[in-house]
C-alpha cells in the first residue's frame, strides 16, 4: 500500500498456537479482540455443519455487499474504487481464521457506525445501516463462538451502545491487510456532510467490503467445503 499512508502504523499480530492448541489475535497496540478459545484447535459446533452453514452465509453476504456499494456509488455519479490488492488473508488454521473473521466483522460494524453521523443522503444512510446491521449480526455470532460477550467490540469492550470507530482506527485495523489501493482514493472521508462526501464514505466502506469478500472467498472453501466437492472438512468445525 502507499507507504506514506501507513508509515508508522502497527499491523495485526497473529498469535502462535499455544501448547493446548489455542490461538489468539491481537490488534494494534496489543488490544485483545477475543477471549481464549475454550475448544483448543477447533471451533464449537452447535449443530452438525452449523459453522459451515453460517460461514458460507457470511461469505454470501459479503459477496452481495460489494456490488451493492458499487452500484450505489454509480447511482450518485461517483466512480467506485478499484479492488485493492490484499495480503495476509489466507489462513491455514481454523481458529486463527475464525478469530480474524471476528476482528474484521467487528471492525466493519464500528466503521459504519463511525461514518453514520456525517452521511448526507437518507438513501446512503439507509443503505449503510442495512449493511451495518448484517455486519453486527456476524459480529455477535463470532463473539459468541470465541467465548466473548455477543456485544463486545473490536477492542474487547462489552457494550450497551455500539462504539463508533474513527477513520484512523479503521485504517489501523484493516490497513495492514491492504498491499496496494491500485490507484483508488485514499482511505478517508470528510467530517462535513455533503453529496460528494457520501461518495468518499461509500468508497471507504467499499475497501472494507472488498477486504471481507476476499477473506471469505479465500478461506471458507478451504475450511468449509460444500458436500460433494471431494474435500473433507476437519472434525469439530
């Protein structure tokens, strides 16, 4: 990614597997984002293939969000950003994958909440809220999977009211996974509502939606292949 944009920013640190097989993920500045996984190297599974069913649904949702945001930007007369080039998203451990999913979904929830007060158009606000609420549903389930309060935010704080993320916090959390913006606009928007700023907000959100789309498209088929594909899912997932 643009070196000036992310100079002096700290990225995610993936925790190594402990002796018992537990894994964790720490966000920038050492902030905890999940409680220790009580199931070691597996994820709890309430019903047979429940995790697979839900992760495949999350993948479907994220694949639907990208074209929806693109279309809305075009309706407003703007130019959607090109898809960024990502790094570090493919995982080879299911617990690390799940923990990173938890972090990304909580980041998305807080990011939309942070942008909401400066949205100018009711149409854009309604569209953003409809996506944010789906992200929040994802976050609540993933928090529960990792033995955390279902309303916990990306910083490990249990909440009565969702904490909005600042632009800088979102960039600090998501930026390390973005290698290059491929000529797209910078990851920011203005604090003053306007029609043109709505396009900047949507392009900010689109970068996150592209990231989540890429993350799930890379990992869900690996850990939760559809039956009949010839692949064998691991036990306890």
